[in-house]
C-alpha cells in the first residue's frame, strides 16, 4: 500500500427532522393520484424497487405532498436556500467538533451541492458567520451530482498534497425534496420516491498536520482516478421549467457499469490492492439499487446467484459477501442523498469497526452526471488514542448508535445509577430532590457553575408546591422568595365584585386554594429557586456536579444508558451509566437530540 497523502477524520452527518417511511409515502401517492389508479400502481411498483425504507425531509411530508408538488421555481428556491444553509452549518460545526478543530484552523472549504443554486454561495455566508479566517480558500461546486462524494475528497487530497500541513473542510448539502414535482414521467417518479435530504462533512488534513497522527478512526487517502463513460453525456441531467429543476434519467444508466468495472479492476491492480482480501471494504454510491447490484455482480461474480431467484432476497443474502452492507443500509435508511452519501457510509462503516487497532484496504466509488465515475483508494483505520489526540479532541465519537469513549479517569465511583438528571434549573432540581425522597439513586449534572443570575420569574403551581412541601422546601421558598401575590389580590377583587363570571373563577381558584392551601400561581426568582434546590440536594448527599456539559448519549445493548459528560474547565470527558435519563436542560437538550434524533 502506498504512503497516505491525506487523512480524513470521522465524518459528521446532519439530517432534517422529518421522516417519510414507505407506508406513509404510498398513502400520500394513493391520495395524490386517487383519480388515476393505474398511475398509482405504476409509482407503487417503482417504490418497491428502490430498496428505500425511509428518508429524511426538510418539510413535513403532508406539506410536501399538498403544497410542494405544485410549487413554482421561486418557492422551490426558497426551500433550498433556507434548509440548505441550516444543514450546512450543522455539518460544518459537527465535522469540526469530530476533528477537535475550530473554524479558524481550516485553510480550505470545499462545498458541493447540486440540488439548488445560490449566488453568493452558501459556503461564503458560512465562512463569514462562523469565524473562518479571511484567507480561507472557498471552493463551491454544483455540477458533480452524486459523484461529489469522492470528487470533493479527491480535491481535498490534491490540496493537501500541495500543502502537507493544511486542513480542508469538505461539506455536502443536498435538499433533493426541493425538486419533487407532481409529474408522471419515470424520471420524476424516481426522483420523488428515491431521493432524500441530508448534509455531511469531514475534515481532511495533510500528512504534516498535527491531527494526521491523532485521528483514532478515519481514512488514509492514497490514490484517485476518474473515468468519463463514453457516449453517456445525456444519461443524467436537469431540465429547467417555471417549477424549477427537474431530474432526468436515461434508461441506459441501468447498464452503465459494464465499461466501468474494467476501469476499477485495473486501477486496483495498478496499486496492488486485492478486492478479495477478507479485510477489503467498498464504499460505493451509484445512485439506485439496480446499478449498485450490477456493479457488485461484476466485481464479485463468484457471489452472484443464478437467475430465477428473488432479487431482493438474493441481494440481502449476499450483502456481507459483497462487503458493502453499509452502502445498502444507507440507501435503505436515507435514500439517495447525492453528494452526502459517501461520507454517510464512511461514518457508519468506521463506527462499526472493532475497537482493535487495524487498517482495512478500501475503495470509494461515486458516479454522477457526465457520466463521470470517481474512485478513491486508501484504508479505513482504527488507532489507539494518543495523549495528543485526547487533548486535541476532548470529545466522543457519536451517532449511529455507537460511541467510543476517551480513556480518562471517572469522577465518581464505578457502577450504574438508577437515574441521571441533566440540568439543575427549577425543574431538574425539584425532580432530583423528589427522586431522592423516593429512594431513587440519582446523579445530577448541570453545565453552569452558578445559579441563573438574570432577573427571571418562575411560576410554581399549587400541585408542584404540594410536592415541594412534601420535600420540606416550601417554607424556605416563601421565606426567601419574592412571591407575586397578584393572583391573591385578584381573588379578593373578584369577591368584592358581583360579577358572576368573576365569582365562578374565584370558586375554581378556591378549590385549588383549599387543596393544600396554595395559590394556583406563585412567582419566585429563578436564582433563589435554584440556590434552594442546590442546597437541598447537597444536604441530602445527592451527587450534584456543576460545570459539566453533556457531550453525547448512548443506549447500551444491556438496556441502560451511557452519558458522556465534559468538565468545562479541564475539558476532560467521563462516562456515567444509568438505567434512566431525564433531560431537563432546555429546548436544545443534547440528551434528547442524541436519543431521539441521532444523525
């Protein structure tokens, strides 16, 4: 194997919040073509052959099918502009975090997106708003299509060859749903049922960059090659109308791998790589399942079954033999996400590798308009973290249900807690006290060293006060807190008036008043509430850690959870386990995002 000319850190994948599954898609299609059952049957057949189970979208599916299918070019452009930039920023920040770098550490940004246009480029806006240095090279590209996944990494490698100490940020954003149209031609149907929305990114560094030897899971890039398939110029293209961009696909694409396979095998032989090596991996994005199957059958003819068997069953049976189970898996769970596909497959593959240091020879393939085929050769690798890598990253590798913790001491005794409460505001603090009262072995983490100091009032209703009274907190709260008695005054005013409605409201309030003797609404200073709850938690010897932020959360095979927390001052990362997690850390909860919305 040749000496690596660049190193790719663990990629990061960002997806929008809305998910469209096959059953939901068929229901929408059936409703949309309710007056044309034959057309519905045609599309349903196409759906069954895509191998796609679900996709992520930037708009709710009901909005996309009710409005999006008939929108014009201007509306499609607005959807792309807004959603693409949000995902671009997420992918950029996530990729930098995985590499342990800051925006100012990047020398070049390569940004590829083929599903919309922007002038100036979205990457130009990002460079300005995220604090990249003024001399950072910006290379936005829009015509690579699905080939962008390898093409962008190839040009990052070319830059690192010229500047071995450089760092390049590669980013891919595709809002394919902005091109969904309610048309009945085959190309439009394929676009509507195959493509999804996503963004991905990764940092690529030269061999003399400090990060090169400190990446624990990544890709060593060695060689690149490109092929333009003869007489294939019109096989994949866009048409433009007053509705926007329209994806067009020629039937000839389905048999395009015939001239490609000899090129791939010759390239492998030139660099002494054996595709039958047990460790050999393939990261491939050909667009759809049929072309992917054709390529695999050509590369691994010994694994191809005879004709007459069920196609899907045959493919599923041979996926492990083809060494591309992750390529199929991403297609199934993300759809075709164009340029973002290669890094999404790479991330999933890297995180599924054993924790034993090892290298795995690997070939990356992506195909796009032209018809251009991009190939990259190198190795996936797993390394032991060095001291420098721990200090440079101070993070954990997360998403796709796998987390690799850093080897640092634990701040607490080993073992598993019953519950971890994240956040020590009024809600998290009260909850920690209640759990302790009921004998639940609980630990609490809060990212802030001190209580919330800004002038904010918090309403504690009667039901909550009754529970806090059980904890012995209400007397101290009323003694120290600045209770707003406006509701009590309103009750007295209502009693003085003879207004039937006011009297009815008073009667309702009196019922709550009578239940424990507490007013329905009671306002306290948030700082005082937090200080009281912190004191009570400490008094009862409940572990409470200030100045700790949640880095990531993993659900373990044993059914419990691992929470990785980072100390804000020392930046050390620790793993804490619990049977349950309760997130009380606000609307941007890291715990909720990792558990319910993994990338």
